[in-house]
C-alpha cells in the first residue's frame, strides 16, 4: 500500500502510538542498559518512518517492527563487539609502546610537590622537559622564545629543582673531602 504525503504523518503516528510500548519492552528485555533499549527503539521507528510504504497495515505490523528491532539489536551488538575488540587491541598496542609508569608514581608525586614550590616559569619549563620529554630547542619553540634564552632557563630550573628535592649532583671528578690515591715512590 502506498502512503501519500498528507497521510504519512498520520499513519506513522498511529503506528508509533500502537506499538511503542511493545517495541520498548522487546528492547528492554534484550539489553542490559535502558539507554541501549532507547537507542534500539528510536532506530526501529526511524527505519519504520523511512520504509513506511513497506510496513504492513494489519496485524503483521508488530512482528514487522520486532523484526526491525531484532536487526537493529544485532547491529548494535556487532558494533559493541567491534568497539570492544578495538579497545582491547589499542590497550595491548599502547602497553607495548607506552612504558609502565606505576614504578614512577611515588617519584613523580615527590617531583610534582617540589615543582609546585618553584616559580611558575621554572615549573612551566620543567614540566615541558620532564613530563613531555622536550629538549631545550623544542621548549623554545613551544614558548615562542629563542633557544639561547630557554637553555639557561632550563638549566637554572633543574638546579633549583635539585635544590628543593635535596639531591644535588655530586661534584665532577674527586669529591672535595677525599684525597686522590697517593702514588708510592716505587711506582714513579
């Protein structure tokens, strides 16, 4: 049966009013979340609107709508499975690429607390260096400043951070409180 333009809305409204509750119940019994059921119902009635000329005009309407809802549900489940497999693959790929940072958490918290005690300028340049892994020339590009300005700024910020953390680097060469190994006369 063909539907004229002027009666299309009336026919669809009647179909919707008569079978909405049944289609919603069908979807709710087959999904875990009400949001998924709502999606199935809306998609089912969207298909009915688009294919209104194919919808039976007798008692076969509800089975026809159930058939549409069944296919919509199957599509939703296939999509969920694809998303789940993709998510699992992405997690697996990321685990291979991104190192496990769980061992660094305590250290990072200490560093974050120490950085918070520094000036905003020092914190900014250190965050770009430590957290983002950028070198001085890259930091200069981010900040829009010459690398000749950023290099000493980064160096000073590192020194201040070491001071706040209390772990200055040891002196180069021999520590100041020890003497080099004496050379015996026989070895000369």
